[in-house]
C-alpha cells in the first residue's frame, strides 16, 4: 500500500516536471519567433527607408549626394 502511494506521488511529480519542461520550451519558441519577426521587421523597415532616401518610387530622381558616405572633394566624387 505504501509503495503504491510513493509510486503515485513519483508519477505526479514526473508529470509535473515534464509539463514544466514543455512549457519552458514553448515559451522559448515563442520568444525566439518574436525576436526573429522583430529582426525581420527592422530589416525591412530599414530597407524601406533606404528606398525612400534613394528615390523609392520608379521615375523619381534617385540621386543620393546628400546621403553619400563619400566626403566632398575626395578623388571619388
């Protein structure tokens, strides 16, 4: 009788431990997915801003002298 109680308690504790591990993995997966989405959103929004800076829409003048990383007066200008 006593060993049956011990086995039942161990079974419940094991089930709770497995549930805790699965919950932690699920939370980690959700946080990872959110981080990836935030990273992608940031990358796409930077591309959109860059596209607007350099002309964006077709047919616009896409000069970028104001945003040029090359300093004025260098041999590349």
